[in-house]
C-alpha cells in the first residue's frame, strides 16, 4: 500500500483510531532539534522515534490515510513572541477533532465534538499562551490535504519534507481576532501560567 515498507505499514495500519494515533505520538519523545531545524518525514520519524508538532501531525495524517481517512494537517499561527503549531484534524460522527504532538501541557488532543474547523481552532485559544500568560493564537488555515504532495514522495521518503511547512506558511490564513479584541485580552491567571509552563519532555 502506497509503496510503504512492510514493517512501517504494519505499524501505521495498527493506528486505526484517533486514540491509537495520539497514544502512539504521546509515547514518542519530543524532537528538540538540537542539531538545527528539522522537518523529518514520516519514515524518518518512525526510524528515529522522535518528532515535533509538524512532524507528528504529518505522521498522524499518514496513519489516517493508510486507514482510509483523508491525510489532513492544519496550521495555527501565533504572535512573534510565541511558536506556531500544526495539528492533524479529523472528522468522526460528523464532528471535528485533532491529533496534536506538543510539549505543551494543554495544547493537546481534541475529541471529535466540534461542529466546524473554526470551533476546533478556538478550543485552543485560551490555553494558547506564552510563558508570560499572554494569549497568542492569531490565525489558522483551512485543513490541507497532503495528497497534493504525493508527487514529491512525502509518504515514503527518508529525506526532509520542508516543502510541507513552507506551504503551510504561504497558504491563506484566517484571522481570529480584530485589533480591539487583541488590545483587551486578559493575561492568564497565575495558576494557568504555571500549568501551561509544565513541559512533558525535558531537554
């Protein structure tokens, strides 16, 4: 199937529910890119057994595809003082949920209970804070189907797949706040800041 190595295909076929995909990613250590920025392909992630959010989202998308679902990723953009985030949205029972690989304590898996992509995105808003407690989520793109990159071999290559995050940066994004809303945002409570600054994996 999709010319994937048999041993890798077996792993991906076993990830046949969103829960199993998320559990699999949660067990994988965070890729801290200690030797420089990386955009590991799904095959490399399975070999190295580490990933960051974009790499995890693309691997999740491939697991969905192997099991008959569309391979989707979605970009969440933040202010210059914070990091963007990439998730793999999925639809189940007519509702949207998301797979999320993160070192953040709260920007995690979303159950498929959201009626629209916008609802799903907004579920991340209040917890999407920088270390000082400032709410930093600003925009999102529509789900991108990774089939568009099939000709580049994203599913089977061992090479980096930087063309996917490059596309996510360029694709149209939808703002979620206007200037007045941004100006009046409240800083998170001390307890919220403390919780959000708890990492899952330490360098």
